[in-house]
């Protein structure tokens, strides 16, 4: 039997937990031209469920690039590693901001692989981060 849809209450809790930011690239929904999605960290097709521990808030760019992936290739170690999991991994442990806060830097294989797979430094994001940084709105708190 298929999983029931994510409820409005679940969605609200996921958005609140994420503070309105993509849990991968840290983009703020309030400045995005596209709505964000509640996505399954472990896809339903790979045994994931609709419980809060498997849901993340994601911008369309990250969600589309992640699709059903649960692992990705780290270009430095040349190995396949688990994809960043917002419920199990701390963002600050695997990522950092560049000095001007426009680029996300990978601190470990999981971070570098996520940057590569999800293209966390897409040109549109970098441009938006630059503008928001100058306006005092980036990085998000």
C-alpha cells in the first residue's frame, strides 16, 4: 500500500525546523522565485518513509539534482560516499562558507560530494548570495 501524502502539519514542522532555508544549499525560501519542497532524504522507492526524521526542506535546484540519490562521488578522495543527510549530519561539520560567504566549501568527503552532486555553488545561487550578503541577509542565521 502506498505511503500517505505528507500532511500540512508535517510540512509546517519541516519548514519551521529548517528555518525556511534549503537544508542543502542554505538558500532562503523568502528570496527564491520558486517554491521549496519537502523531500524524502531516503526516497520512498528506496525504503524511506514519511516520518519527520526522513523529511527535509529543499529548494527546487537541490531537490531536482538529488532526485533519488542517497550517495555521491567525492572528487578529492575519488570514492562514493553517503550523500549529506540533514537529520544525521550537521551542516557545519561538512560545510563552511568562503570568506565572502558566496561559496559553500566542503570540509569532508560527504560535503564535497554533496557540493558536486547538488551543484551547491550554482552561478545563480552565488550571485544571489553576493547580493544578500551585501544587504546583510546572508548567510542565514
